[in-house]
């Protein structure tokens, strides 16, 4: 019978990626607020740019959050 994979604690890079993901979500939230505040005062091109940047930051946050929260097993062979 196969043993389940051993999952090591999160690596340093996963912790750093989690921090960057949270920062990306925060920037996306700021983008939403700025778009709502200045939405009527800017041209359509600027409004579209603000919406696109907000969407990209949110999408990056989702991807990085998934990478940071994934349980990566140790792939090193056992020393028998």
C-alpha cells in the first residue's frame, strides 16, 4: 500500500508570494475605489484603463494566492 505524500511546511517563497497576493488584492480594492470616485471626471479611455489595471491586479492576486496556499509535497527520495 502506498503511503500518502508527506507535506512539508510552507516554503519561504510561498510566504512571500502570499504577501504579494494580499498586496495585489489591496491595490485592486484601491483601484475600485478610485474608479468609483473619479469615474465621472475622466474620459472613457482613462476609465477603461483604471478598470483594466484593477482587473489585472485582482487576477494576479487570485493566481498568487493559489500558489501560496498550495500544499507542495516533498519530492526528495527517502534515504534507506
